[in-house]
């Protein structure tokens, strides 16, 4: 299949709204462009894949691909392509909390739109820049830029809808009010917020279901803050029915914020705590760092209002840890960008490095950044190919026992170190031709080629023993870590899903057996202690 045909298939799938189906032909498109050393095709394929990642709420992947696409388009002199890549980059960097990078990308996109004299592109660029300022909490600048976006949309021939700019104005005001409440202990007057919501409501017919859901969630939050919780409950239920059907979407995290505020307003404290924690998890699921940090801040405020200063302090510490991690990652990203600019100025002969960079980035997209193991995408590609080839193969699923407690008691930074150490032990206990991967969170997997189930179980026992005997106190005082493993051998007719399901069942059986043994051991210890205390 040639490049043109692959690009048509990939783009048609994305335009139909099926980003998941658009990804596979997009990856083939990129691989073929790399083989043919076609830089223009590489840039277009990378931008397509970045848009897929954005639609599937994988901003980390979208950010890397869109950044490289922008560089290639810039080298090729394709201003339109570069503007498209910069738009994706600004969006994904904002989600990651890398606000300087996001605003820089949005400003470059705006400058390109101004130079081209493209009215529609100017509206998009202004709205991108305004959204970046919103998430960066630079609210005055956000309002200025978003008003320009609304004016530019109305001035276009034909007219474009300013709905997006109005929604972002309301969103920025919501976040600004939440910040003022944290600083002053109370909310400011809601007049400006209500004005933005009224303006947006008149424009809702020009948008889709997603815009309606977004507006309804913000309107519900405004009702809660006005003290109209009774009105807010049905509006929240309506908003939840409008949530996009995608498995992950940032509006689900926004809905989590509204649910937290509703429980808080009603002084349902246990429910408010759970909702705040759920907000953080929902934001993490879509890699939305600003909303995750907001969730930690609100959780701290709720604990403080309940007279729990220690819990409030723990939440603030979690927030500071997040901010530190993001700052370090952002600095590293900026260092890479500066280095690339220096390298790009050296000579025309260095153009070949862009193709190498594309291949390196594609490799990184198949690697888990925390552990250095293969990620889920890489694992599934290898596993499906191995199953298709036939032969003896076993699969082992691995889960860290009580990992949430590790994070809660020792911090998320310690949790990250635990995952990295387990990954290192996995690499030490597998053969070169086996695949060790991190699926998600504290879940890992081993693909053992040419290994029967008995051989796989023996390897798993060695790994289990290595984890138990590892000196975890070097990571954190009092830390103890164990894992549960379930192995299964491929059977005739197995798909990857059925093989993983059997491995998953075996893993949970091992986990239940381990927990049962722990309970029985504790009971026997209690009984023996009771016998020792009995009188003669």
C-alpha cells in the first residue's frame, strides 16, 4: 500500500471520529514514510498520530509527536502544517502542566496565522493561546486573548462561532474564583461568571453535545456556589448523561470537580472526601495535571474545614510533590528544545538527524518513561505477533500488592521508585528474547517465548522471591513490598485477550491464596500467644 492510500484511510477514520481506528493506518503511514525518507510524509503522519493521541486523551504521546512534526514542517517551510502541529502541542503541553512550553507553542501558532492572513486559523490560534493561559492561571491575559478570539470569529467571512472562546472565558473565571476562595476563604461575587455563561448559552445551538455538556457542568457549579444545591442536582445528572462516550475524557474530571463541590456545599464530608480523591484519579486518567492539582487543593480545603489539619497538610504535601515533578519534567523538556535549536543551526548536513529523531521518538512512544520497560502498546504488538506465529509461549501478569498503601503511607515519589525497582528486578530475571512490560499503574506483564507454563511459573517464583528479599528500606524506612503473579501458557485458539484473562485469573487466585495464608498465620500467632499467657 502506498503513502497516499494509507494517508487517505487514516484521515478518513479520524474525520469520522474513530481515533482508535485511525491509529493503526497512521503508524503504517509513518513507518513507510521513514523507509522512503520522505520528510513531508513523516511530518504529516506524525501530526495525524498526534491528533489521534489528543482525541484519545494521551497528551504525553501527542506532545512528543506534535513537537517533532512542528520541527519537520518548519524545516520544510510548510507554515500551515506547522500551525496545526503547534496547536496540538499547545493543547497537550497544557494538560501536562508544562505551561511555558504550551504558551510558547500557541504564540508561534498565532504568529504564523497572522503572517498567513488566514481568519479561521487566527481564531483557532487565539483560542489555543487563551486556553493555555487559563490552565496556567494567567486569568487576565486569558480573558484578553479569548475576547480577541470571539471578535475574530464574528469578523470572519463567513462568520465563525465564538462559542469556544465564550466557554473558555467561563472556565477561566471558574478557576479564578476557586483560587480566590483558597486565598481569602470565601468566593467573590459571581456576576462575571454568570455573564459568561449567559453569553455561551445563547451560542449553544452552534455547538455539539460536548459543548452542551461542558456548559451544563459549569452552570451547575455556578448554581452550587450560589447556594442553589437543589437546582444543581438535576443539572448535574443532565450533564452526566451528556458526557462523551469515550472511555476517557477531560470533561469526566470536570464532572468530578462539580460532584466534589456539591458534596462540600451540602456538608456531606465523607462523600466530599471521596469525590475529591476521585477527581484526582479522573484527572490522572486523562493526564490532566491542572485539574489533578486542583483536586488535591480542594481535598486539603475540605480536610481543613473538618478540623483535620494533619490530613490537610498531607494533601498539600501531595500537591507540592506534583508541582515539583511537573517543574522538573518541564525544565528537562525546555533543555531538549534549546539543544535541538542549537543543533539545527550547525549545517545543512545535519538534516538527516530529523529522520533519526523521528525513529527515536517512535521508539520512545513504545517505552514506559518511568520504568524503561516496554509500554502496553509495544507489548500488545509483540504479543499478537508471537501468538500469530504460533509455538510455545506463556504470559505472566504481575500486580504489586497493596500499592495504594505504599503511595498513601510513603508518598507517590516512593511509589514511583518501587515501580522502577520492580522493573529492574524483572529485567534481571528474564531472558534476552522475553518481553517485560508495564501495562498501567502497578500492573506488569512478562511474555515468555518458548516457555511452558511450568517453566513460566518457575521464573515467576524466582522473581517473586527476588522482590520479597529485596532491601526496600533503602527506598523508605519500614517499606515492605510483595507481588502477585499469575502465569498461563498459550492454548490452541487463544487470542491475546483470552490468554491475558487466564493469566489474570491465576494472578488473583495467587493473591487470594497469599492473603488467606497471611490471615491464617496471624490467627495461629494469636492462638499461640494466648496459650502462652494461660495459667498453669
